């Protein structure tokens, strides 16, 4: 059995936390996304939308971060298994980056919908 399987919950949480810390230290895109996420949370505190908007915005924001973490993991694995440039590996990385782009587009659409809602509420 692999050494990480079926460990106690706290140990698995520590593995996840170590991965997040590593990615935050090494991935510029993730650093940017986390900073934008923090700004979004501060904005939510000031505009005080209904709880459903908090849930939608936070779910979209965390989805972007999760997609970026998957992208990072996939890129590191691909680079480890095939360190030389290869067209198929490049395509795999491009598809993973596109997945992040799609989650960012989804998060932006939630933000636009919130802004439209807030502007309509003021009328």
C-alpha cells in the first residue's frame, strides 16, 4: 500500500497543507489568484451581499485555486516523467492550463452577475 493511503485525517490534512504551501511558494499564477481572492473577500465584506452571493463567489474563487493546484500537480508530474520537450506533453499542459482558464471565466461570470444584481438592487 502506498505510504500516503489510509492515513489518519490529521496526517492527510498535513499532506494537503504541505502541497498548498509548496505551490504558493513556487507558482506565480497561484499567488496572483490567492491575492485576487483576498481582494474579492474584502470587497464582499464592504458590499455585504446576501449569503447566496457569498457562497457563489467563494465557490467560484476556490474552484479557480483548485484548478490551478491540479494544473501545477499535472505539470510537475509531466516534467518529472518526461523532462524533455515533447508535443504530447505540451498539449497535455495546454489542456490543463485551459481548464484553469475556464474556471477563471466562470468565476468572472459570477462576479459580473453579482455586479448586475447589485446595480439592479439599487434601482
